[in-house]
């Protein structure tokens, strides 16, 4: 009895804002690590130019899911995937779909700030360079635009040739966001981008996300429910590799329709 | 009721303190013994070797008259051998390491190769000399030339370079590779622009230390037929040659005391070369470590 009700809830909230164009359409997505069934028959849309948050307890598959969106998950040995994810109408698992192309459109910011052991300038210029841009003037412009876009330009403009490892953790993370912007992506995936940062840096990154959503579609995995409530438009609650509930953020946090969602957001488990 | 008897604890305390002091003493003893041996060695070599050490000693050819004897041919022979060995072993060694770490699937076969490379690093150098004699001198018909000698030395130090480079590549954090792949870089771009530069200090350190080993090797080149008495410098890759350690061996095996002193002078030169190479390795390591 309870199970059927839950199923209905999921169907009902398949897409939180139907009027929005989807950037990703996930259809019957299953993923296994060896024998471990990590993602179970996921089916939902991710809307364009919105912040979509993914919350859930550790090991629920939220990181796995976000890494599936740019196929980084395939770097793990022994991964099997079935079903499809359509990015702008094209199935990303199509053998003809080049993963390098997908990743230039779907950028990623990682959990731990991971700048290259190069200068600040070279960190940002890396993306354009690997895509064949050699013109120094263009590169200079890209670097400035990206650093401004990530709200870090004023802090680093006088030290562009210094090593990025000299920046603070929060600055490094914004540098990584700038590096991601430099390839002019369409979607930005963020895998717990503030979990290694202090509260002030976290706030800066959150403000930045609000700015970025005007131009980019953002998917963010977060451990922090308050963060999801603060910055996202829609929220998906993952549990044991399934989507339990997916709806507008304000609705999910004020009137969760599933008991398990309610238990999780009120801190009864997880 | 306490489970720990305080009285026994107190008695044991004195014992433990004694053992503690004794351990420290033992380690100091071990270190001073090695330092003493080194000190005696350096002292003896300096006493014997300084007599003949002069600018002419470096620029003269070997001679039957000790006053006129020098190491010019051997010194240049060593440099020629290095000029062949360094690029060949670097390119092959680093290439192998990159393939094994980045491309090869981790299965039983690569594990087998891995173990064998590690084993090769421990094979006596004379065996490599025999290998070089068979393949380069005889089969390839290179004769006892600089090229054959350099290639043999490359084989000798290749396993060391492969293992050192693999270690260096493995220390490149996974996170920065992911960052590169996440921006749509291909594997080759990631290796060339991220992994290789980050691993380079470690690779260079390993390579230079391996080359220092090659500088001091005698056995494989003797087997190849490197000459003991040479009064000319190698002109090209196919010239015959001698190297410093062979020249030293030659001098020490003579009965006259003067030649033993010449050998000591040669050892000073050889040690200076090794010292310079090791300093370069240390310098590279420190320079790059500070930046990251």
C-alpha cells in the first residue's frame, strides 16, 4: 500500500517545472559498480538555466549520478550503465557521441579544489589551449572574463603569474570555477563544491552560483540541506540509488510528500 | 581495584629508559662507522691523488711515464658514452613508464612485466655486458664502439629509470587528471600537459641517479671490448673508446706506485663528476618541490 503511494508521488513530481526546457533527460538509468547496483532506474529531467540540487545521505548515489552526466564515472573500472541520458536531445551514451565534446559542454567543479600546479593564468588558459586556441590576445581576454565571471579577478589580477597553490582554499575553488567557465560550457556540474571550504568562502561560492545561473544550467550535489534550500530552484532527494522525491526546492523543504524525505530533511537520519 | 600495578610500572621505567638511551647510542655508532670509512677513503685518495692532479692530468693522454699521463681520452670517452646513454635511456624509460602507468590495463600480464622490470634492475651489470656483446657488438656489427657501449649502458639503467618514472607518475594526484579530463582534454593532452610536467622532477632525479651509476660502471664495457690503453679521443659514434673507470682499473693493476697515485687522481675527477650529477638531481628536486 505504502509503496504504491510513493510510486505515485514520484510519477507526479517527475518534472518540477514543466514549462522549463530540459537540458538533461534521464531515462531508465541504471548503473552498477561490479555487483553493486548504485543507480536504480532513474527517470527525470533537469531544467535549463536553473540550479538543481541533489541531496541525500552518504552512499546514496548522488555523486555517482552527477559524474554520469559528463561520463566521468566511466573512469572507474568495472562500471556498467544501461538506459539513456539525453543531453539536448542527444543520447550521451551513443557510441558516436565523443566524450571530449560532451565535457566541453558540461563542465565540472570538484569536491576538493584541484587547481593544476601551474600559474593562475595557465590554469585558466588550459581549457582554451587544449581546444586549440593559441592567440595570446584571445587567451588574455578569456582569462580575464572567466576570472571576473567567478568573482575572483580583483583578488588575483596582480598575481596572474604566481602559482595557484599559493591561493587560499576558497580562492582555489573559485579559480576552479573560473577554469570551468573558460571553456564556455552550457551546464556546470558541481560535486559538493563547498564541503572543503570555510563558511565565508562557502558564502562567496553560493553567491557566485546565484550569478552563474543566469547564464548556465547548474547541477549541484550537496551534503548541506540548508545550502540546497538557499541556492537551488529544484531539489532531488536520493536514497539508496533511487530518486525518492524531486520537486521545487521550496515545496520539498516545506511540504515533503514522502515520509522518508521528511525524515531526512528534519534530521531524523542521514 | 586497579588493573595496573604501579610498582611494576615504576621498576620497568628504569629499564625502558636504559633501552631508550642504548638505542640512540647504537644508531650513532652505526652512522659514525660509515662516516669513518668514508673519511678514511677520502683522506687516502686525497693524499695519494693530489700529487698528480693538475690541469695537464686532465688534458693529457695516458702514458707510460707517470708524469705525462692523463685522463683526457677516458674523460671524453665517458662523456661520449653519456651522450648516447642519456637520451636513449630517458626516451625508452619514460615512454615505458607512461605506457605502463597510463595506458596498460591492470591485469596479470602487466603485473608480470612489472615484476620482471623490477628484477632486471637487480641483474648484475656483467650480464648486460654479455647481452650488449651479443646484440650490439656482434649481431648488429657495431664493434667495440661508442654506440655499442652507450646502448649497453642504456639497457643497464633502463629498468631503474622505468621504475623511478613510474613512481613519479603515480604521485601525480588523481584530482588534477580528473580536472583535465573534465574539461574535455584527451588522454594524450592530459599526459603531455598535466601528468608529465608534474612528474618531471621525479623522473629527472631518477634518471640522473641512474646515469651516475652508469658513469661508474666498468664490467659491461670491459666485456664489450672497450680499450684499456687509448691515445686518441672518440671522433664519432663508431670510434673505439675507453672510460674513466677502465682507465683507473688499468692503472691500479700496474705494479708501480706512481700509477696507483695516478689512479687516485682519476678517482678524484670521477667523484667530482658524480658529485656534480647528484647535486643537479638534488637541485631539480628542491626547485620543483618548493613550487608545489
